[in-house]
C-alpha cells in the first residue's frame, strides 16, 4: 500500500470514528452539503458535521443543552436555510427553541448561526433531531439524541448502554426530495446506522453491531424515517422493550417491533446465543421490501465470529409488539375522567386528501409568513386571529384535552404516524384495538393512527401545562409538506411570560425575510 493510500485509509477511518463519537450537551452542529454514498450510490446530501445521519447528541438528565447550528448550506435544491427540531423534548419555557419553521421560528439563513439553548430538567431516554423545514430531513439532516439517567430504574436489566448501542433506521432516496415525486413510492434503500443496500448494489457495506456473548445490551432503536414504517427484528433473539419515546415502560418481551416514522424504543438484548453472525432486519412497509441480497439489513456479530455475512434465517414472528401491551413503568394517571369525551376539551380530526394536499377538518396547512409564536407574542390570542386560518386550535391552560384521529380511506398512505410537540400523551385507544384504556395506557409522542380497514379511531389525551404553539402533524414528511398538520396554541395568554425569547431569535425573521428566494 502506498503512503498516500495508507494516509487516505487513515483519514477515512478517522472520519468514520468522528461520526460515531457523541457530542453535547454543548456543541456546534455545522450544516453543509456533501456527496455521500451510504448504499454505494453517490448523491448530494445535507450533512451534520460532515455525516448523515448526524452525530449522536448526548447528555444527562438535568443538563442545559447549548446546540449552536451553523448554516453553511449552498445547494438551493435541498434548501439553503434550515431549522432544527429536537424531537421529544418538552421545551417548557423555551418554545422558541422547538425548531419547526414558521411555527416556532423563522429559518436560519445561510451564512448565519443560531444557538438552541434549552434545559432538560425532567426527561431522559431516546430522542432525535432533524430539520423541520419542508422535506429537508429526507435529504440527510437527521440524527439520534440520547439523555442518560444516572439513576435509570432499568439499570439492573442491562450491562452495556453507550454510543455503540444506538441503532438508527432511515429511508434513503437516490433523488433529492424536491426533485423526486411529491409522494415517493418507496425508498431506494433502508440505512441501518447509516449504511445499507439498494437492489441495484447488493455489494455495498452493511453496518455491523458487535456484542460479547453473556452480556446484556440496551439498544436504542430510533426511526429517522421520512415515510415508511419498519418491522425490526434480529434473527435468533428476543427483544425486551423498556422505553417508548423517552417514557420508561414495563418490560415487554417481543420478537419483532413495527416502528413508525419518528418513534423510538429501547430494548434489552441478551447475547446468549451461539457465537455467530445474525441478520438484523428492518423491512419497510412498502417500496423495496424483503431481504434479497442483504437489503434492509445489518449484521449482529458476536465477538469471536468470523467477519462474514450471516446465514441465519428469519422465523415467523410469534410475539410481535402490540401497542396495547405497553404500559408505563411508573403508574401515570390518564388526564380526564375514565369515559369517552371525559375531558375539558375534545377535538376530532377529520382527514381528507384532494390528490395533491391533505386536509384536517377542511384546512390544509400552509406555513404562515410570520411564525405562529411571533404572532402570539405580537398580541394575537384567538384562533380567529392566528394564521393559517382554520389550522390553529387554541387550548385553555391547565385543561385536559382529548384528540381522536379516525382512520379514513379519504386520507391515503395510512397508517399515518402523528406527533405532538411539547408533550407526551396517553394513548387511550391504539391502532388495531377498539378498547379504551383509561387505567394504564402507554404515554408516547408519536402514535400510529392505524387503518380504515381496521376501523381505527386512535385517541390520545394530554394536559395543557406547557404554554406555546405546538405542532401536531403526520410525521411522514411528504404528507406534512402536503399540509397534513395543525397547530395547538396552548394557553396563549401566558405564552409571552413563560417563553422569553433571545434577541438572536428575534433577528431570525428580518434576516430570512431579506433573502432572495434563491437563497432561502
């Protein structure tokens, strides 16, 4: 090997090592465009500190996160401006740092930076971060985020929980989101920890996750998906779920997990099988499905096993995850009274679609030119005064809220995973079930709204204890771009007092509004 080749190999290995090292709670995230080839096909992407997925951001419960986002984007096709959402964090008192463009802020302009400065006093678990501007995260701006709890109540159940036990799933497209179809018919590849194969290149490198026989691992499974859900399994191993979207859960042993866009699960894997290689599988619900040639796959490798591809076979799942079987580890009262509509305010969201745009209760969400938070800070308080008209729901303070999402054939692309910002919510009725659980349902922040075929009417409840405008939307990013969203404007009279904004935030809109459209 020539000196140049060995230097190149060293640099490449160093870059990979850097990509895997966690950053935070104080860190710079530099956003640039770069050529990447995670599945052997080279395309331009939006990267964070040089990589997609971006680096793991990590800290401890009680930390103050100061995440400085530096926008060095130059490719208008994937947008030059940006805005980052820290998915799953309550942002109490820092609604301005939540990230959704035109809800909580104007985008960061190219050549500028913005400091997201927020406290995490009472949350731990598995989160993630992603662009919340148009469909930009589909082009690469997404990554995992973990908050560790030194007093984790599940600590006795596992031996290993570190940077290497985070597993990200991402759908990957060979065409930039703005250049492809409005609603793609499936991804080219599924990336597991940033690597994967498409049917057009089944020789691309796969991710390897190493374990030592006899140890128990807390794996943190994060869906960074823009669209498909994935059925995740590991040949020859059961998975014991202990955390759901940052909420500790009673241990539940399963052999497969259907994980929807933006959801997270921690599971314990006991490395108690023969020393060997085992297939890790993440089958999307549509597109390039199956495992021919090692697509939708990664490798679980026991120490001592040869560095070869597994020859294990998938067995029929006999213990699939059912959401109704998930329960909080700590008993958590469900808001309201234990009867249908037993809340201060019940809202039904009726879905529709006209071939181009999605609608909720007759309105398709179009981002306002003035962020909703700025509208409220400027004096607008009621739904009549807040834009976009028909898409903002004003919620009273200290109230119990119920939202139902009846599945309908009028909104194709089901099951639609819905995410509420600023909260976790009780899932009192899950997809695939007609039962209402007011006793011990799981709390989470992204829920599948199921299918019309199953007659689903997924229902959630939460308390309004967090003043500010909070986005509620389908987390299939192409559907969100098509208007599948509303805003819950919570306790508007108290928003200003509770969420003091920094000057840098106030400067975002004038700077952005002055941009030529080609620089946005």
